[in-house]
C-alpha cells in the first residue's frame, strides 16, 4: 500500500490540500460505514431468518445468539418516527425475546423480501404492525432493520403480503 500526498491529490482534483484531506476523510467514513453485502443465496438467507424467528418464538436465547453475528446491529423506527439502535448478539437476542413475549403475542408473521433480502412482516388482524429486513452474511444475521411505525407502514406497498 502506498500513500499519495494530499498536495498531489489536490492538484489532480483541482482543490486545495485541505479540501483533498476532507474528501479523503469523507471517503474513509463512507467506506467504513458501508452496509454489508448479503449472502447471494436467498434460500440460505431465508433459512437463517426462519431460524431466528423460531428461536425467538420458542424463547431460546442460545439459538438466537447462534444465528446472530457477534457485532450485529439492530435499527428500529417505532411510532412517531423514533429511531433506536442497539448492537451485539446478546443485547439483540434479549430484545428479540422481550419483543416476542410482550408485543409479539397474537401476531401473524409472514416471510417477505425487503429490498431483495429475507425479511418478515408482522400482521395484526391483517394490518401490518412491523416490517423486518435482515442482512445475512456467512450464515449469520449482521443487521436487522425494523419499521414499526404504522404511519410509515401504511405508506408502503405491502399489497402482496397483506392481501385484500
């Protein structure tokens, strides 16, 4: 690996050395924060998400942790647009169990594709309550994104999932 001085980058990009440093800094942050690329095998993704859902339903903490990457991140948008983020397999597994035992009672869950990846929609009386998209890498869930804001869900086209 070699380093090109910011003065040379500045000349190439027609910017000042300070602006070149800022561009490099933004690029590093963007690369570090890039979303992981999910496994291309959709059937394998579905197996992992189904295992997560079964472990959650059964209240099996150890099985939940086993399908989660140690650094898994869960991002959720709840009522009123409130955003939450938690990280770590044990913490995410604990939240999944809590949710399943409390708010998840009486919900119908259906497998769906969310942005081309395996996910789950939860319905109460035929209306969507939450939409969960999972990113599966190397057979483990590395990211979970949940929308549990009914107003936002109402604006989504979930017709094939919810039905008439």
